């Protein structure tokens, strides 16, 4: 079922009417409409396309899905492809494609799973009168861009948690590597969604009659949010890269420390090995067969071992 709304004189006058009668309802000079279509409902999309005279290429883009974020200009309307975003508990980014047709008198949205409740709430509570399509489009894009900011904020929090994990004394290296790769992948996907929004918002302000003097500050606020989300996403991608490099540096330093300790203990162990190996020759040696020879060699082993341990300890090798 498609969701429909009709506004007359900035007031909601009708809901859930069939899309077949859309053209007749828009015949009144002060009427504007919103039609929300599930992307699986090709019949409803075709009917709306016929009622509003939507370009066939734009309709095909809405049907085929997986479009890049863009703004296409046609003679009687505009077609937008944008993406809503959410971040799961594990840090993975989920996107929901939203196709939007903007005509002089109607706003048509096509999606699969995008939550329109915040959008309709904005329309009901908005300080901007819903007496023109630009006002409806503003609330819709505002919710979309707020979702982008919410997603990048959530990823920022997860990166801070990951940063704390890096500097733990005994970090979980596998978890750190897995989370770093997942966050970088999520930020890359978010960047592909957010970055084209700057071009889209700039293009909308050039559409004649869509953004008037009253709406221009509101669309300017969305542009500022888009710039903020874009720059934030770029900085977080660099942050994840730097965090990964820091983790590798710390891991290398810890490995060097371990190698120093291993080398120091190997040097200490080499002393008794050398002495006992020397006295293990099949030739007579001083103290051979005498008790004092045993005690002399033992004393030399202990003395040199203690001296090497003290020296390495002083040099912070052990």
C-alpha cells in the first residue's frame, strides 16, 4: 500500500487516497501532495509516473535501485537519489536508498525500509508552512542528513573506544584489527553516501521556484550539516588510519623490548654454557679431579652471570 497525503493551504486535508486520482486532486491551485511508494510496488510507481508525467529514465532509476547519490534535472521535475544511514551495534553501516521525485505540486518518495515517521512528524510540527513542495523536501532532506550526522557521531564514539583499546597493556590484537577494518569500511561507505550530498544541495538551490527566500536559510542549514558530516567523515578515516599505524608502532616497540630481554637472558645463559663446555673437553685442565676446581668454575659462572644481569638491568634490557 502506498502512503499519500494532500495539503491544501498548508493544512493536511486528505490522507491515504488512491494514486490513480492524484492528477485530479492537484487540479486545485493550492493543493500539493506527497506519495510514498514501496520500491517493490512497480504498479503504483507506474501509475504515479503517468499521473505526474515523470520521465521514463527517472522511473527506471527508481525501479532498478542501487543508484549513486545524484540530482537529475528534467523538464518538468527533478529526480534525487539519496541514502539514509544507520550504524549497527558492531559498527557496521547500513544504508537505505531513497528515490525522490520533485515536481511543482508533488513530492514522490520510493524506498524499501526508510522510516518516514520522523519526516511526517517534521511536517506536522514544522514552523515552515507545508504550502509548497520545497517545504516538504526540506524536512525530508533534513532527516536524511541528520541521519548522516548521527552515523558519523556513532562511528566517532566507537573509534574512541578503539583508541582506548590500543593503549591497554595487553590489548586484544585480533579484536582491534577486526574493529579497525570494520570501522574503515563503514567510513568508506558513509563517505560515498555523504560526499555527493554537497553537489545535490547546491543543485537544488538552482532549481527555479523550489527554494524561495523563506526556505533558503533552511536549505543553507542543511548544506552546513552536509559539509560538517563530510569533513567529519574524512577526519575519522584519517584517524582510523593513524590509529592503526599507532597500534603497529606500539606492537613493534613491544616486540623490540621482548627481543632485548631475550637477548639479555641469552647472554647470561651463554656464560655457564661456555665455561661448562670448556671444562667438558677430554683433556686435563686446572683443578681436574679436584673439589676446588668445581668450586672455582661454579664461582666464575655465578659471578659473571650476576655481573651481566646487573649490567643489563641498569641498561633497561631486563
